[in-house]
């Protein structure tokens, strides 16, 4: 009996340990970053253009191997900006470099309290510096992200009944004319970036396109209440999801050639990804740590050659938006892996699929969680029943166990031997009562990450006061109800014989009430419904066993 209780406590401790590790990653001590000079007040750091190497190409058609970007403490440019707006995105493009300086996600409010204020994913002002940049690299004249582009209009809006919008930016020098064209589509967070080169010079032009994401490490100030990964990701056919966090970038630069890959910057619910225009071409991927805690992940495309009087073209894609799994899956191979469910992804993915299907039927993520809980309970019904029968039998023989404990309280060996004899006579598995708890742990952890990582559940309500299942219950109603159900379950179970264990078990409902008060309310809803179903199942099994035992004793 004591061993059984110990196993139950250890099983619950596994959940606490894993969640504590996540908490430590979020709020624990982090290595001090390298000391850098602070920028002037109001100044916003930018990235200097990549430096073109002095070494010429090996021959006609050979690729240029450009140097990677270098740091340059340049204040925010006062150059004008151009706004591009579709039904889902509002972008601000700086004339300098024609990079995306700000991106607002129109269908994702920053909070339920401010439904008309869209979430800002990219931003070049304040402490959350986070932009995309790009340009061309060549020994001949070429526009990097440090040059000025021209565009005659301040606002470009996707017209109604039109599914596609192109916004060109122009640059020319030394007979080389370049058009950098942004292509956006209705309902899409994928942005096409195309370069059209007209060579009006007398020499052959050769160069590469590059695109990169630059952001500041948000550190503790930018983290949410719960831990989710913030940093870079690199994908290749050999390893589709490789995390490269800011500490790794500080220690070592990445410089790797990959075919059919992509690079991205992740944060909670949202992603910015660089996707090659040609998956069959080899791209050079790199990371750089810059001053003022700025970090860059980027890609340099294959070189093209444009003869005098001819034209050339290069195209890439950028995804700026939410981690919608079905959209990411269609955008690039493995991009849906940015929805990181952790080690138990093989449980989490089917769970999310079930939740999504049930939500489509009910129209409510809360009821979908309730129905999934019922389905899981039915799936594990017989396994749970075996555990509850074991606990009911333990409760039935507890008076005999207590009598043995009093008899052999000074002889541990005789006590254990006598207890095992009772278990053998009554055909009781002392470890069987652990099953109802143990089988829930993987599902509990998997659902925890589903609720944290799935943007589909962000700001999704249930009933009454539960307006966002991805955040804690503001009034602690669900945690308190969950604590009550834990207390009821304990009353149905046989009490531990050890006084210390009795006190520990009595404290657990109160401790878990506080613990679950900081969990997403959707997760507490799952645990509450599961407890209620378990109470009903356990009560029926315990009652049937006690009736059977009473009937057997009444027979002559």
C-alpha cells in the first residue's frame, strides 16, 4: 500500500518536474550577454549592407560567394515609407533597402481587451526590433538593403474583387536597373519578393539575391508567462527542424549550403520564414550575432548572369504570419514543424486533429476539449477500470492491513510479508491503482503543448467568463473545481496507512489548485472533466465490488 502511494506521488511529480523545467527555461538564470555599447536614445539599429568580396568569380556562370553582413551602428533612417495593405496584412516598407519594417496581422488582435488593435509581428522601433531585409550582391552595381529605392505612391491597397497585388520598387546605377517587386495575395501571409534586372551596361552582370531576418533577443522581458521557443530555425532534407538559439549564434556563426531548405525566426504563435523561390537550387544559409543583442538569420541564393542588353530575374518568398498548420504545410516542406509540440508530438498531433474536427462540429474549442476528454476516457476505459478495481479492493481489505500494521509495527520485514500474503490471497495488484494516474501523464503533457503552441486556440473562448482558453482562468473557478474533484477522488481511494503520507495526500488538492491556477484554462478544463468522469467510473466500480463482497459475506 505504501509503495502504491509512493508511485502515485512520483508519477504526479513527473508532471511537476517537466513543467518546472519549462519554467526554469523561461525565468531561470541566463548567461550574461556580451557587453555592447548602448545606442543613443531613440536610435534604432539597422544592418549594414553585406560586403561584396574582392575575389572575382572563378569564371562565367560561377557563383559569387558574398561575405556575410557586418555590424554598423546606423540610426533609424528618416526615409519615407510605403504602406501595403491586404485583407490580412498591413506592411510598412522602408524606401531604404525596400525591406519590411513593420508587419501588422489584421485578423489577430493584440488582446481581447483591444480587438481593433492588430498584433504587430515585425517592428523597427522600441525594444522589439524585428525586421526583414534583402537585396542583391554583385561586383557590378547592385542594390543592397542600404540603398534607396523609389516608389511613387505612399499607400498600396489590395482592391476589392482582386486576388493579387504587386508593388514595385525601382533602383538604377551605372546602366543597371533593378525592380524589387512585392507580390501579395488575398488571404495569404506568404509574400513573394522578385528582382528584375535590366543590364543596360556594356559588361556582363553577375550577382546573387539575399534575404535575411534581423531581430533583437527579447530576453526575459519579451517572454510570456509560459515558456515557448524564441529564436532561429533552420531546415534541410537531413534535419527538417533544427533550432539555433541566440546563445548558439553568439558562440558561432552558421555558414551552410542547403538545397530544399528554409530558415525562420520563431516566437509564440507566429513565425517569419525565408523560403527559396527554387527548392531545387542550393542556397547559402548564415547566422550572425551583431552588437546591441541583434541577431540575423539569412540566405544567399544562386548567382545569375545577365548579358549586356538582356534581362534577368530572381525570386524568393517570405512568410510573415501565424503558425497555421495547414497553411505552413502547404507553404514549404516541414514548415509546419515550427508548431513545436515537443517530444510527445506523436500524441499531440492526433490530439490537435481531433480537437480541430470537433471544433468544426461544435463551433467551440471548449466543447471540443470536453468531447476529446470523453473520447480519451472511453479509449482508456478498461485500463482505468482495472486500476479502479485494484484501488476498490485495496479499500475493502484496508481494515485487515491496518490490523497487521498495528501487530507488526516494530518488524518491517514481517509487516511486508503479511501484506504481500493478503495481496496474494485477495488477488490484488498493489501497483494497479497507479494506472489511472500514469496513463494520463503523456496525454496531459501533449495537450499542454497543444494549448500553448496552437495559434488556432489563441483568444478562443468557451462559456461565460472563459474568453481565452490559452490563458489562465481569471477568476480561478476551474482550478478550484478541479481541486474539489481531486479531494472527492481521495475520499474514494483507500487512505494511506502512513501518517506522513496521509498529510501529503491531504495537502495535494490545495497545492494542485494553486499550481493549476497558472495553467491555460483549456488544460484545467481537460483535467476537471477527466476527474469528474473518473469519479463516476470509480464510484460505480467501488460500489459494485463492495456489494459483491457484502453478498459473499452474507452467504452461509
